[in-house]
């Protein structure tokens, strides 16, 4: 089975979810190609752990609606060109599109008449994400266009892959997708990640100082400004100065966050590390006493599973987070939950954990156990393979994958390939 995975908003192998999905399919004997934008100094063609990677020159980053229209328009043309090249050379059985954006459906429709199947991998609820970024945009033309693209993606998909139960409910209710065409593939850590997360602490924390760590993007919807203001409450209102907070990540709001930190006089307590790739960020998490998820309440955040939560739990760290539905479903007792968007309550929760080291250890141990027993990628990978198992009989010459997905490459690659002919 020849699978082409499409990614627009992240490069490969930086996108952890796509990387784990692609490598899982390769281990099951499929031939997988990933099309994505290139980071600086990345080769345009590369094979990574058995996955063929085709990269195109990324558009220049910009802000505002016009910049996004240019980015998506340019990216769709570049992705279409590479997809067509693969189709003519090797054939494509499945186009596996990771949103955002939801524009991939229109590209997939060009190949479906030739027998290519379309897997809609819904990483994000794009309409909700847009409203989280631009408050009050529910009735705008862009919002309606995003809703249309999502509906069309649901309707034309041969199978829908979602990250959690909330997304599954939306696919069924809003997208009218039958339950047998939806698979939940959670963002769980793989075995290598768990092994690395079990290593001894690297000694990065300062003696006598509580270390707080944040890992993730720094966009408008990610709430890092809430964290900075909570730390200000921690210092100014609660009189706590024996801590250091390390911020691992980057994004469009990073410059504004640095300015806010400076304005509040928090520079002695806060350090911006910039983007740190997987698995290089693990030592920082292992050195932390407390990890934080300041994602504020919004329709988008309340229904989304944050990968950072899984990383924190893998590292056996207690978490402070705003009380969001999917965050609570994922972390369970590994987190202290505070009133959404309340920065003072967030600071009080940090102060509480700073004073209760035994509870920090107990929460971290609970989170690590929960990841190992329920949320690891091994279970998610099996769910992904079952989704492809459902697709295989509808492809000419294809046989279903075994339930464990452990078939030899020769078996998985046998049969007639679907090719586009000139």
C-alpha cells in the first residue's frame, strides 16, 4: 500500500504525531511518503527511518488574513505538484491529510476518481481554532469558509482519524460521519520517548529553587501570557521568589511575551529557551519540579488534547492547568485544575505544589503510570492500523492488514498499484 501523508503547518520529522503515524505504517509494511514544508538547511528529499520525505520551500511567515491566504495558496500548489509527481512515479493508494488547513480535501478529490482513498486526520478543530485566535469571528466570511471546508472533509473522507473522544463526537454530530468510519488515535508517547523520560535527572535545576517548565507553542491561543501574569502574582501577591520558570518553545507571540516579562520585572525568574526539538527537551522536563499548561478556556482548547500534557506525564511531573474537559480526561489525577483563565488561582496552585513535595511525587508517579498503561502510542498505533485495515479491502489487489499490523513488507506491498497514467 502506497501512502502519501500531507502536512502544511509543520515540517517532518518535527511533527511528532505525523512521525509516529508514518513510522507505524512503515513497520506494518507500507510505503509511506510525507510532503511538508522545509525548515532552514533541511534537504528537499530525504529518507528518515524508512519514510520518504519530500519538502518544498516554506512560504515566508506573516501575520493577518492576507498572509494566511498567501501561505495556504502557495502551499497547496507546492503540495499538489509533489503529490502529482509521486502519483505518476509510484502510484498512490491513500492520501492521508493532517490538518490544518482543511483544504487538503480539494487536492484529494482530484485523485479519488483514480481509486485513491482519502484519510482525513483531524489534528485540530479549525473553525474553533480560528475563533480562539480572532474573538467574535463566528459569522465572518472566513469562519464560514472554514466550516465549509471541514464539512467537505468529513463528507469526502473514506476514513476520519481524530485525536480524542471530543473530536469523535463532533465528527459524528457536525460531520454526520458514521461511527465505523472514525478512529481515535491519541497523541501518546512511543516506547523510545518513555525510555528517555525514565532516565536519571540531568541536574539542570538550581539547588534550593523550584523549577517550573512550559513546553509548547507560543501563539495567541496557547495562553503563555496567562502564565507570565500568574508568575507575577506568585511574586508580587504571594511573595514567592524561590523559583525559576523555563519556557521551551517558540511562536508568533514570543516577542510580545518577552516584552511582557520585562515590563513585569520577571526576568530574574523566567528564561526563554526558544524551540527545543524532541527529544532534546526531555532533560529540561526531567529537571523540573512542576510543569504547566496555561491553555485558556475556549471551544478549541476545551475539546483538544495537548501533546505537552502527555510529555509532562511521561516525565512523571505534576501539572498545573486550567480546568478544560480534554485536559482533565488526559491527565486525571496528575494535575491540579484551577478555574479557567484565572491567573491568581493558577499562581496559588503553583505555590501549593511548591510547598508539598510529597504530593508532587505522587502526582508525577500517577501520571507516568497512566501513560504506560493506558495512553502510550502502542495502543494508538494499533487503532491507526485498524483504520487502514478497514480501507485495504476496497483497494484493488489489497488484503487486510493483520490485527496487530505485523505483516512483512513483502505482503503489505503486494498486489496491483493504483497509478495515474499520462
